[in-house]
């Protein structure tokens, strides 16, 4: 608990520095925009109007939520940042709760929390500012907590209750971010496939056949092309707010000239993932601000290698481990398709950070694990 509380105090301190002393890097544009819309909505409510009369788009629900808080307590950028810190605090407590439920070793809980709280410097900043990342991280962790509860409980009432909680948080996550909606839809589809394969005992040959059949069915009905054009449009939209192109790993012309075919779709899909995890490379460094991104990318890749190795070892609750791994990959792959620079990529890695830490220290079957006293 001391590790989590220290991390919370550090984030509170950074929020104060950002508001009262000098702006911290990484959230200048979006944090300002979220605060502006929240203030406008608060003033809108003060004038006696309702939410239905306020012009907002999908993805700005976060500002609407903050606007309601401003309406009650008064508009304050510091208050908005403090709420992000509080959301992060709850997310850390949820991660600790999951590790306790799954009987992680005590030393691994401490190591996991140290990584979660301190190891990624950009995440410390992003979860201290008035940004959505702390909330997206919290919602992601809560989704996993409810899945763990469903997995562990045999009580029918508790299963129904946790399923309702899971669907509720899924809805909120989908409202908070467009990528959240795509992630939830993809997650539900993968859950369906996973359980069909696992419990219907479909043969591997049939799985492979249906996989390729699905690819060609999607191609026949133009679904891949629609996804390709949506990704292209979303990536082009990022250029409207980028004045400094130093951190871009695509140019606007490169994206504009892309043309669809099935090979291009999958090639670009993989290229987006590669850049999302690797950029900036040593050859593209032009500022000291790039060094944390390189450090974090190397740490993340090292952890992923360790996690992939663990897949081939004996693990307790192997099905749950696979589900967690799929949740991590889906979260990262969805964000990778909409990202065009490594600054934004560092923010988009935050929601799945809890999954990555849990995967790294997921209990092995050969080791004896024990529960931590919840009252400690």
C-alpha cells in the first residue's frame, strides 16, 4: 500500500506543478481542450440548459463528466487533474486486488506495483494531468477484475452481478474513447471465439479453415476496405492538431497515397503495430524528450518477450492467462492503428499497462503462492 500511496502523492505534486508553476510535457493540447469543453458545459448548465442542448461529439463524454463536477464544485483545472490522480489511485488498488485474488507471491506483488507505479515516466505524467488516460486505465483494470471474479466464483448470483458490472464498464469505456468502442466490440468477438474453441472442442484444422474463410468473406463484402479507409481517415485527422512534426513516423502524403487491396491492408496493419511499439528508433532521435520513449519501448518489448516465453511454461489458471494476453494485445493493436507519432503512442500504451504487469508476474504452477492480508 505504501508504494501506491507514494505514487499517488507524486502524481498530486505533478498536477500542482503543472497548474501553478509550469506546464508538463505531453498533455498541452488535449488537457487544455478537455478543460475548455468542461468549463463550457459547466457554464451551459449554469445558464439552465440541459445536456441535450449541448453540442458535443463522441469521445468528449470525459469533458461532460468533468463539466458536471465543475458545475457542482466550480471550474478548476487543478480539480480536474486531481480527479485523474484519484482515478489512477483506484486503478492501482484494483491491480493489487486482482493479484491478491489470483494468489500472486508477495514479493511479486511488490515488484509488479513498483513497475506499475514508477517504471514508465511518461505514464506518471499522463495520469497526473487532466487527460482520459487515467480513466481508461481504471476501466481496463476493472474489466479484468470482473472477469477474474467471474472465473473464480461458483455462486450464480455473483456471476450475474459481475457480468452486469463488466457490461456497464464496457459501455463507459466505449463512450470515453472511440478506440474503446472498437476494443470492446473486438473483445466480445474474441471471447465468443475463444469459448467456442475451448469448450466446443473445435479441431485445429477446422479453426484454420474458418479463419481463412472469414478473411475472404470480409473481403467479398468490403469489410476490410471499410476498416482500411476508416484507419486512413482517422490517421489523417491527427495532422489537424500537429504543429511540430518531429515525432511523426508517417507523413500526411504517405497516408494520403495509400490505396486499398487485401495485401496492403494486412501489411499496413502490421506496420502500424511495428511503429507503435518501436518508434522512435535510435536513428530518429532529435530531442532529449525522445529518450524516455526509447527507454519505455525497450522495457515493454523485454516484458513482452518474457510473457511470450511464459506461454510455453506451466501456468496456474492458463485459460485466464490467455484471456489476459488477448485483452492486452487487442488493446494495443486497436490503438496502434490510429496512431501516427510516438508521443501519442506513449499515451495510448497507458490503458493496457496493468495487463502487461499482471502478465509478467502471473503465477506459475510450480511455485507455491500465498495470499496477502487485505487488512495490511
